[in-house]
C-alpha cells in the first residue's frame, strides 16, 4: 500500500494566522476571524479570573486563614469541655459536697437577734479564764453583700497561759469569731499580769430587708444609674 507524504509549510501557516489579526474592526468583533475571537475570549477569561481572585477569592482566603487560626483554640476548648463531660458525675458530687460545706459554715453565722448572745459568750470565755477586761467595745458594723462584720476592740489582762487558753476558747465557739492585730505587752515586773489588745471580728447574716437595701445601694452606685 502506498504512503503519501504531507509537507506542512509552517511559514505559510503562521502567516495565515497573523493575517487574521490584520485589519480588525474593533467596532464589529462579531465579524472577526476565528483566531482573533479565540484569543480575545482567552484574554477576557484570564482577566475575569484575576479580577475575581482579588475581589472575591482573596477576601475569602483571608477569612479561611482566620478560621484556621481559631482551630487550635477551639480544639483546646473542646478537649476541656470533653474532660468536663467525662467527669460530670464526679463534678456534680463535688458540687454537692461544696454546697454542704457552705451550708455548715453558714450555720456558724449568727442572725441579728443572736449577736448579743455571741458577745456574751466572748465575754464569758474571758472571765472563765480569770482574765480582767479593761476594754470590750463593739465597733461600727461593716455591711457586705450577704453578711455583716462586727469588730470588737478587746483589752484583757492576765497570765500568759490564760490568755492563750482564751484565744483557743474564742476559736472554738459555735459561731465564727476571729482575732486580729493581737498585741501582748509584759507587765512592769515578773509578777505583773500580761496585757493583750486585739480586735475580735464576728459575722452575722443579713436579713432580707438588709440585703435589699445593699442591692439598691449597689445599683445606685453603678455608672449610669439614675
């Protein structure tokens, strides 16, 4: 079977392609030859992709990178919450234990009507140890959000061991009493008693009317309150 050789003149092909771009009328692109149309369409397609990248895809890429930056934090938060979810029964048990402990502490706070009895207990504790009270003066009540604090200035004289026993008795009262700013001064000679000065602080519940007064005062002190 005979084989035909086809010789392609590249120069003539190139010249033919170039000739299609000559004499183009920009006002009538529809009349252009095929090659100019394809070339122009390709340029427009590239221009649309470039413009779309800078106007749309670029901002979307920035948003994507921002979200990727949040990923480590979200993973850490997820692990922490997962750990809490796994340990939820134990956490609930601990919550109940804390609530019971708080309730026990609250029971050690006297009410307003019990304050006189508590002051009498402190005085009795000192007298029971043979101490002499030179000063026993309740101060100004300091009102907090849910409780009130009453400072009591105390000055007693007596032997060293009796003063120590009195401090222990105060700490063992059924109600919470704390001693602050303790100062013990020796007498003029060895036979003279010691003198202790301190501030005893006790705490009591606020009744409902007092709590409401505190809340109203706090609301008025907030910025923008009328």
